[in-house]
């Protein structure tokens, strides 16, 4: 019974999440021959202030990227 845990920052729409679940399930069926009725996909949304990237919290990193692109 495959269990897939997708962790991502918040912001994806319900439709995007549904597409992720479908695509992950379809891949496990196609590549590993798994029964889709036995596949579990969990999406965990994490606030940007609770996710670190490149030594910064993601919300701070994005602010830096915005400042960098606006100064070019």
C-alpha cells in the first residue's frame, strides 16, 4: 500500500491539489503496477513562515527575491 506525503507551502488551489493526487496515483499505477484503490496521497500545507529555504524562512527569502528583481 503506497503512501505518498507531499509537503508544500500554502497557496495551491483545490484543483491543483486534485491534479497532483491524480498524477501521483497514475504514476504509481503505471510505473509500479499498484492498485489505485490502495494508494494514499497526503498533502500537507505549511505556512511560508514555517518553512526554511536557503538559510531563510521562505517568506523572507521571497521578499529578498522581490527586492532583487525590482532593483534590476
